[in-house]
C-alpha cells in the first residue's frame, strides 16, 4: 500500500467530483505543474486506488423513475451454487449492483425500473425466478449522496 | 429535451466504457466525432449527463472493512430524519448515505481499516447518532457487479 500526502488526497477528492479534469487544470488548482499532477494521478491509478470512472446520469430524464434496493436471501443454501446465482443475477440489465454480504441477507441488489409497475415485472419475471432465491425485501430509494469519506 | 435513439446509443456505449475518448465513442455508436461531441454537449446542457466521477477503491487505500448499516428511525419526532442525516454527515468514515421508503429508513456505508477500528467507530460515532430505533448490519464480502448501467 502506498503512502498518500495531503496533495494526493486533494487530487482524489477533486477527481471523485469530476473525473474529466485534465492534469493541467488539476495541477493549477493544487499548485503543481502539469507533469507533476499527471505523475501523481498515474501513481494513484497504478496503485489501484483510482479504478475507473462512473458516468452520472439523470435517470428520471431517461425514463427510469424508480430505484429499488433488494435484500435477497438464498433459500436452498448448499444446493444452488453461489456462482450460478451470481451469474444469473449479473446478467439482468436492470440490476446495477450485486453485493455478496454477511448478515440478515446473502445479497444486496440495486435495481432500476421505469416505474413501480415495471419494477414489479422485473421482480416477478427476473428476480423471483433466479436459482435459489428465497426471501426478498425491497426498499425504494428516495435520495442518495456520496460522501468524500476519510479523504474529506 | 428528451433523448432520442442516437443519444441513447451514445450513452449506452459511454456507460459500457466511460474512459473512451470521444472519437472512439463516436466510432462505436456509429456517428461522426463532431456529432458525438455535439450530442454529449447537448446532453450535458440538458442535465441528462450530469458528469463523470472517479471511482475510488477504498480497499486499495487500506480500508479492508465495509459495512452497510440499515437504520430504522424513531419517526415520532418530526426532526428525526434531518437531525440523523446531519449528524451522520459528520462521521468521516461514512462514504454514502441513502434514504428509503420501506422497512429501512436510512442506510449508511461505513468503511474502516480493520475490525478493531470498525468496532470503535460503531460504538463512538454510530450508536451515538440521534433518533435510532433499530440497526441492522450487513458486512460486505464482495462486490460482484457495480455499474451505472441502464437498459437504454
């Protein structure tokens, strides 16, 4: 693991807000030359700390008005392999996030849908038919915010 | 404005690979670079394409533990949500906050360097948040899929 100084943390914070900023623009804002900023970003990428970009869309404007988080418990533990469940669930286009968790549920899913009727279709036809799926709990997302975390 | 088929095609390819240069994105979407650039500008202007964020790998930064904490709040107090949320924003280890309609009211994503630090954060910073009626924890084992994909 690499050591980060305050400048590295400031660069990470800036890129987490807008990843399209050039090394030159970032450098000017943080008192670095363009090559120095570029080298630091490069180092953060090579250490695996910066691991790509996320496109942020206005989902409602594109017709996807509903986001639902599902907690899924597998019913037949041991009989259905986790790999089979994971392969099937990641192939569903409406499923954005799949997390294997420990606790009340086995998996957490983030599902997008056009509206509640569309969500019901995805739930019944796609989710409830997954191999091994048991109890499912749904919570409709009202708001979300990303925080800078320990970089802030 | 509303997005037409060409806009959706461009966004679909951008979501699949956010690191693509405009010329490559144009090639995949089957439009000229100039058209692609113009379309992206228009989508940005209309607030449909909100931006691109760098994805930070907290594990690569030494945060080995990530826990999803699900809260039910004591809603007999009308200020419960606001006070809980503003107190949660003060906890540096909180990297995400979501509010829900359902059995769960709020979810916090909390990271820690190890279980000892997590236990410390949990006792000192989480259990002391106001208006908590109930907490459930889901410990993240693995993220199988995390994509801001939309079935466009």
